[in-house]
């Protein structure tokens, strides 16, 4: 049976005296936009909520940092870093970023013709933000603008 | 993540969310979701296993074409090889860094701070 993260984390935070985390719980179905053409012909964008950044960029802070980082799609693994409020889940990612940030994998899928092309930058933010309002008002519009500027036609979002 | 996916979709960009927390994905009801039953922190495949990373992401991307209604979710066939991970994950309390909650950047390496200063991304 899959892990019950919400229940487990609620109990853990209560025990540790942390403020309760409120996950977004949708009450209405989402909007729907069909692919404009097959994946093999479109330009894909990537957003990772793993708190990835590139050496030389500012790391994330842990007080609801809602900011984005643009990560050039050809960034070598050796220049990728992570900072995230729940960094206990990033032990492996810090050794092999590919297990959370599929840059090399997506480049391979372009070579193989599965994906048409990739935006020149992928984007990362830090998940685990307490303020849903700030995600709605800051992070989501910033991601939309970033993808539009890159001509992204479909987006893969990879959670931490 | 679901909030961002829903916003993108509302504004004309089709999205697919790949994640390994089924309950959180279900709660957020993003337009399309692919669930991989791996320990958190490995949504894009097993570490140091290029073949598995390729398999996970390829299978997830297929959901772009397989899911046809909002809120659709597919479960990937990939299996984590160790059986004890769920237990380990539940007992892993010490590393959850919900503190300190201030605005100082938390670089992975102290040296990253120097690199950010040199690049003009941070002021000492």
C-alpha cells in the first residue's frame, strides 16, 4: 500500500511542535488543455519542486521561499545543488541529481525523438511552502511567465 | 505543485505532474498525474540507474497522451527494489529541517555561497 504521507507528516509535525502543514486540497476539477500536437513534435518545459539550483546561484531560504531558479538544460550534474526545507529527502539527489531532476533523461528523450525539443532553461522552486496564497500569487504566475517566454507547449512537473 | 499545474493549465499549457506521494497527488487533483511508488526524493527514478530513470520518465510522459479527462492519474509499473523503505521513511524524523525558518539561503556547500557572491547572485 502506498505511503500515507499527509497523515504521517501531520502526526510528526504535531509531535515536533511545528506548525501544521496544509496541503492544497482541490474542491473542483482542474481546467483542461489538450496537447496541441504529439509530444514528439512539441517543446517541453520542466518544473522541479526539489529546490534545485546551479552553483553560482542563490540557494533557497527556508521561510516560504517562493522564488524560481532558471537552470540551463545543459547544466552538468556536477554544478547542480539542492536546498529544500525538507532536505532529508535529498540525500540521494545530492549524489545523483537525475533521480529527482531529469535533465539528462530529458536530453536523451529528445535525442531519441520521444520529445520534440526542450526549453533552453528548466525551472526549479522549493516545494513545501506553507502559504498557498503565495504559491498562487507568486510562484504559479512566475512559472507561467517563464514557460511562455521559453515557448513551452507542454510542461512536466516533477515533485520532490 | 498541483496549484501550479492547475494555474498553467488554466492559462493554456498542458501539464503532467510526476510524483511519489499518492495521497498528496490525489488531494491536489492536478490535470494529469503519474504516480511512481518510490521513496520521496526519487520521483525521476532510482539513483545511479539511468535505465530506470529513463523508464520512469518515459512512462510518465506517455500519460500526456493516455489521460483524457482532468484529474486523471496513472500508476507507473516501476518497483523500488528494497522492501523496507516505507518503514525507514516513516521513522526518519531527525532530518526534517522545518527549521530554521529565516531568510538566509541554505547552500548545499559553504563554497556555493562564495560562488554566488562571485557571480553577483548574493551580497556578503
